[in-house]
């Protein structure tokens, strides 16, 4: 008779003798009568399609699957499906129950970013959902990720519109909790380029740098897409016999003669000086712009 036993299978990562394994655990029903479990491991081969990797029958309330080799690679989304049946009566089985999909590999949180050209720093967390193994005696237990940025075909081609706080981050061996076995943080900031170049899209990529563990060598984590919203830049003016319009739209005239500070930033090295000279002769006291210096 097909019934649901609420086995609640769940996948967790584990290091077994220095090698990365996935463990499928489930809640066994009451012990009478004796029950066996059929555990089917599968992975997502394409959107909506699963490929069977391995099947085993066991008395234990868990099943292990090793990462690497021919069956399971970093970057796979893995499932385990558990069916219970009585020993000697395989036809009397429970309804098969699926675990949630477990993504094995590097994740960025958030998975995509939309930021503005306002100079603010945005924190991006890079984490490994599987533990970092120690491949040899002399190797430290870490994976170093080389980070890079690339412009993705914007309206105005050029360098990426983002900068990172670091070009490399280390993921160190640690206990697994909350879906993370190792994590690091990097800040992403939009480049304020004072150009009306529209919203631009950049890609942030991470590549394991010379990993000692063979599991990581052929692995390329998913990229992060970063969209930078273009913000209009401020403008101020001083023209003719100086008519002045400030950044916030105030208008006035300045007929004084001399050298003046026209604009200065409080947050960066940016300053504009203007020199105004007599251009009205004896008839009127009028000054005109005759020189400018900018830093």
C-alpha cells in the first residue's frame, strides 16, 4: 500500500577522510516492522530535467555520495529521493519523497546587483556550500578565488563600470552552517565617471587560483551580473560678464575683479578657481572671466 511516511530527506555536505561527500538523511518510521530504504541520487542535467547518478538500498537512515570523479561535480544541483519498504516485501513501499535541490559549489549573495553611480559600497558575500578539503600536509585548508570584472556590451564600450575592494579572496576551512561552509566578503562600488553613458552592465567572475584539490581544478563558479544605473551629473556655470548659475540652480552676477574659488569638493581632490578681470573700461564696472584653473 502506497503511503507517505514523512521521511523528509535533506542533503548536507560533509568531509569524510578528507574528501567532500554529500549526505542524504531522512527520518525513519517506527522500527516495527523492519524497514529498508531505497535512495536514488540524481542531479539537474538541464532546467527541469534530472539525471540519475546512483541508487542504493540500505538499512541506515542516511546515504553518502562522494563529490568528484565521474558522477558528481562542483556546480551540480543534487537531489536524493527516498522510498521505504519492508524487508522481503519490496512491493509494499512508501511514496518516494524528494529532498530539496542542493547546489554544490561557490555562490554569490546576492546573485545579482543593481547599484547607482553614487559612490556607495555594496557588500557581496562569496561562499562555498561544500567544505574546503586539505589535499596535502603542506597545503593550507583554503581556496583562493581570483576576482575579475568585465563590461558586458554597453551602449558606450569601455572599461567595467564597477571596482572591487579586492582582486583575490580566500575561502578558509570552517564548520558548515546555514548553507555556508566557508565565506568571504568583497565590496563593489560603481565608478562615478561623469559621463551620460546610460545604464551599464558588468560581469564579476571568480576563478579558483591554482587549487591543490583536484575537485576545484575544472570548476568555474557562476558569474554575477552588476547593473549600474547612470545618475545625472551636476553642472554649474560662470559665463560672460560673469553670470553665475550654481549646482542647485541659483543665479546671480559677480562683477568683482580678482581670483576666486568657484567650486570645491569636500570629499575628493577637486577644485576650480576662476580669474575675473576688468573688461568694461571707463564706462562701467564690468568683469569678465579671463582665466580658469582646475584640479
